[in-house]
């Protein structure tokens, strides 16, 4: 609790529009929501200046959410929910007690999302590809179909990292084409429920994710675990 309070005090500065989180210069350390005592936070809230405590909680969530979305942009829906919560509070539709309770509940939901890769038996990298292959339109797969999609995500990532994501691969048409071809070949193994139209769309989405997330050999947004 003390560590959370200290980090937030150092990270947040008053600003005209509320509070601003300073991004770490290199990599940096991000809080692990699963290690936060939420019941303790609620008790501390009752004993503190509530508006400041709520703003700090809001800033904590914003910091964690930025990192979660950076690693997996299929989580952007969480940002929309978070912004709607803030807008409602700013309009005066919720008092500070209700707002803080909402923030704590939302933080607990994010904590569960952070741990989802473990329950799915996927790394953070594999989970991102799995999510792009299943969200938002392919979430009602059978258990076996889900396992098949996970296997595709695992094999594709292994092949890309071992053979295709060479130094400066994004700068050359030939290496970009090699990545696109590998994605097309592995996604062709997806269950039959994936229509040709969905298959083409998923190929584009996964390629864009790989292009944005992997800069070259052993360099990616996942290289430094945040």
C-alpha cells in the first residue's frame, strides 16, 4: 500500500485537466493490480481526502490500462468503459463515493484480464494474437475450436520469431511479404467456422499487429516486460 502511494505521488502532477501520468523513459515499472489490497484501499479512502484518493485511483488505473492496451490493442474497449465512467463523474452523475467504488470494481476487472493469459495457458504475446483471431466476432467457439486457434497462434508466433522477424524486416518488401505469407499459411489452419471473408480480415489484423509490435530480431513491445 505504501509503495503504491509513493509511486503515485511521484508519478502524478496536478494539471488543468486533472492528473497526468508521466511515461517512463525506458521500459519502466508498471504496477501489478493482482498484488493490490483493494479492501485496504477502500478503508484508506474512507479515512482520506476522498477527491484526491479517487483521482489517484483513477491515475493508477490509467497507467495500468495504457500498458495493457499497448501489449494488446484488442483491449481498447476497456478504455471506452473507463472514459465513460470518468465522463459520468465529471457531469456530476456520480458522487465521489460511487465513483471510487466504480474505480475499484473496474480495477479488479482489469486485474482478472491481466491474469487471463495464465488461465488460457498462453503467453502475453500469444494471447494478443489469440484475441485478434477471436475478438469481437469469433468468441462463441467450441472448446476444441478454441484450442485449435490457440495452437495456430502458438505455431505462428514461434515461426515468425525464429525465421521471419529479422533485423529491419519492416523496411524491405521481401521480408514484409515473407511475414504476410507466413501469417496467411498458418491462419489457413484455423477451424472451418472461419469463412474466407473472416480469414482475409484476420490476416490483415494480425499482420498489422505484428508490424506495430515487432520491430526486428528480438526487438518488440514484449522484449521488456512492463
